[in-house]
C-alpha cells in the first residue's frame, strides 16, 4: 500500500511577492513542513530565491520549521517594519 502524502494548501501573497505569485490553491506531494515548502516554492517561483520573506501558517508567523496539514493556508510576506 502506498502512502501518498498529497495535500492541497492555499497560498496567499502580499506586497512585492504578489506581483509574481497569485493567490491560489496548490497541490503538494511529499512536503509536510515549512522548510520543505520553502524549497518547493523557490523552485516553483524562482523570483523568491535570494529574497527575504516570511511565511505565516494559518495566520501565525512561522518562527521555526512547522508541520503542514491538508487545507492549511500559507501566507508569503515580504519583510515589513513597524512597531
């Protein structure tokens, strides 16, 4: 029996990143954490490579590698300043 880890996640992008990544649902296979997702996104969207950006998982800023589940929402945000 094969255990295919196929999930659909929603991608939301902000700022400059939304110029080349549209809000969309993507299917991911064999990716189950945010570190793996970053690598995948950088292959899918080469403009991300070398850019500083943050991920938020279900509206929580990702501070360290986190597990991803089916139907999660990932926001990709450029650096922002504020206080």
